[in-house]
């Protein structure tokens, strides 16, 4: 235990690194690599400019795919691959030629050889990312590239570069701190932070891939499947935490004492979160709330975008804003859904005509107008009734059924405009309230 390397070892390794970098062959190889990178960057920028001049719709197509959250067409993926790899391929050729020349001259080219190997890895890394755009939406690929693939690639590069100068295995065994009477090494800190982060993101990626592959191509219950998949995700995350704690090797007695003392206070502080967690499980298993549902909550019509284990994300239809609603509110408040067991919705429009019009003819005209609209359902059939003898009009109620509740206001507006146009063509008057004003003069009260 006490023979483990400490921070003094780290200082010694840094001193050796400085001595290593002071050598002429090392400096020359680093200069060659730097010049090659600059040249490849310039060449890549020039080629990209020339290609984009020939394919002016390329960037627009990628932006449209990003906004629409769609996959990129194979044609554009191929073009993106050329733009992405031209610099790396040029760099690889230059370094390979320089490495062969120096090797024939008897020079040691360990750094150049490592740089060439890393370039090959980089090229396959870029090909892999662009290939993902063929199968998944580009915005999702960019997100997971930023949160998972790029950090993983950078860690690999750092490991390979540091292995040229340092003993990685000994470096990871450097004791940084003693926690719970147990020494914590640099490697254990990296595993418990970076490793846990990458594990959580990897589980999220796995969940997304399973949803894309299985849910879209199966008849499984969406709610139950989402619930099962979410629980598996949290189980895997919890398993990762337990494995990391076991790897770090905390003193179990001290750890249990501390967590036990904190559990009561944390329990009171997190009871709302726990309630949201349990509510989320019920929502997912019951399937009473699914992405795409149109609901009315808090007096606003919203569309459900995502149901997670703690909160539900909805989009307000009137202004396109998003709200994050704790799951327990769906069990404590009255909720109106327009897409529960049936997505069809009924909309009504009241129309008034003058008393000179024929009610039967008006009903026939209204039904003809409704039948001509492509978004009005034939089953259930639209209905028109004479519902009232108003003060200045005959009042008719037209009832239609629509497949999508979001389009209700637009469809009713289109029907109203068509009714106005048709009534004008057929000389059917749409009256407005009128009043006759009688002025009476009482002559008896006048003073002569």
C-alpha cells in the first residue's frame, strides 16, 4: 500500500518529459508534424471552398436536415466525407513520406510513427461519424458526438501521446488523496468521474438506438416498452455506480455510516423528486401519456414531446414554447387529453342566415361545402342542424370531425371563408343584428 507512487513520482515524470522534449530528434519530429498539420489545414480549406462553389446547395441541405431532424442523404454524406478527409489524407501522406526518408537515414521516428497511427484512427473515426448520419438524424449524431464520441476519442489520443513520454500504468497508480482510510489513485479518480460520465452517456445512446430499431418496427405497447427501457437504463446506471464504488475501494463501514447519516436529510429534501420518479413510472407503464399526445393543462393546449422518469416536456401550441412539468402534477391536477383512446376531434361552427332563406337549401349547401374539404372526415359524417330562430337570423350549427386536433382552428377558418364566398354567390344573406329606433314627441307637455 505504501509502495504506491505518489505525487513525487508525477514530478519526476514531468522532469523526464522536459528532458525528452529538449532532444533535437524529438523537436524535429514535432516541427514536421506541426508543418504538416498547417499545410493540410490550408489544403483542406482550399478544397472545401472549391467544392462548395460547385455544390452550392450542400450546406443548405445539411442545415435543412438539421432543422428537420432527419437523416442526411447518401449523396451529401459522400460529399461531406470528401470534405472531411482531404486534410487528414494529405497529412497522412506527408508524414508517411517523411517517416520513410528519416528511417532510411537512420533517424529514430517513434513520434512520427505514433502520429501516423493516430491519423489512421482519426480517419476511421470521421468515417464512422459520417456513416451514422445515414441511419440517424444529424442533430442526434452531433449531440452524441459532442457528449460521447469526441471525449472518448480525445482520451484515446491523450493516452497514446502520453505513453510516448510517461509510464501510463505507474501514472494511474499515483495516490492523490486518502479517503475513508483508503488511498485514492489518479486512475480511480478518472474512472469515478470520466468513466461514470461516459457510462451514463453510453447507456443513453443504447436506449435511443433500441427505441429507433425496435419501437418503430414492432407492435409492442409503447408505454410499457418505454417504461421497461427507462427502468433498465436506470438499473444500468446504478450498476455502474456500484461497480465504480467497488473499484475505488471505499471503506464500506465508513461509507455506510456517512450515507446512513445523510439519508434522512436527503430523503426529506428529495421527497418531491421521488414522487415525480414514481409518477413517471406509472405514466410510462400505463401509457396514458405518450409523445405526440395533445393535452390541455393549466388552461393551455400543448403537445407532449418527451415523457421521462422525472418530468414531462410539452410544447405550447400557441407560441411554440416548451414547458417541463413534474410528473406528479399529472396525478394531482385534472388533465384533458384530445388524443387518449381516439385522436379524432369534433369541431362546430354556427352560421346565421336571413329569414328569407330556405332552411333545407342552406343545410344542403353547408353539407356540400364540408364534403369538399379534404381534411374533414366522412366517418363520423358531418352534420348540419337548424338550432334556433334568432332575433335577426336562422341559426345553423355545422359539426365536423377531424383526424388531428391541432388543425381544428385552421379548418374551421377555411370552412367559414368558403361559406361566406358560397353564400355571396347564391345570394344568401348573412344578417347582422338590427334595431328600429322610434322617436316620439309628447305635444301635451309642450309649453306654447
